[in-house]
C-alpha cells in the first residue's frame, strides 16, 4: 500500500504557526506519498453525540462527517496538527477524536481494525519555551494511538505565538526536515512520561 498522509488541521486560525510547521514537515515527504489536507474549521462537523448505548450507528454517506471518516480510513498516516490550547488539543481536534468513538461502533467501517498498525503523528506550536507544558496534548495523541493499536510517530513541537513566529524557530524547522522519516513504534499504555 502506498503511503497516504491525512493532515487534520485543528486551528481556529488559517495558516497559523502549527499549520506552517506541518507544511514544512510535509515538504520533506517523497513525491509518491499522497497528501490530503482537511481544515476542521472549514468543515461542517456538528457536536459529537454519544449514542453508544442509545441507538444503532449508521455510516454517514454524505457531508463533511462522511468525508472526514472516509479520509481517516483511507490514510496510512494521520497527522493531527493542533495548536496547544490550554495545554491540550483544540476543541475542533477533540471533536474529531470524539467522532472516533462513534466510528468504532459504525457497522461496516471496521474502524479500529482498519487503523491498527497505521501511524498517528502530531504537530503543534506553543507559546511556551518549556515544551513540557505540551505533555497533556502528547499524552492524548499517544493514548489514542495505543487504544487503536496504531503506531505513534510523536509530536513535532515548535515555538510561536504571533502568526509566522514558528518560521523563526530554527530548531523546529530542522526537526521538521526529518520528522516523518523516523520509524514510528507501536504505541503502548501507559504513556511514557
């Protein structure tokens, strides 16, 4: 299977620091790697409604939720590009991950089986010099990958607050050049602090 990267942009700002860092890393991917970019702020994705114990799930066949599900299932690599908002992922990113709960129970999706052994990556920009403040975000993504039996490539961290700041973070840009080239191990519980 050829590699297919899905970049899920979770910022409320278009072309923000997180997206710029994700695009810098994506530029290093080989030409034969497919890329799909979905901006959650531009998709009509309603609040997640937990119906696990109330009704049968039906696979969405149209609209942005169906598009998001199909893109997720088609990806060999899923990149969550979320800024650090209050020490975790953004609200739109959290909503996307909440939908995974419903997709686990959607007949015919085989969601967990399909994502098993695929790779989850993260990219985030934060306004702190101390990267430890991103541990809750990293833990969220790592544990989601572990639950799904996915590989976890880690999180590419960059520093930036004002638009474009991350382009001055030479260390983050250097890490971006090899970020997707690293081998991603199978994620396992507990999160290794």
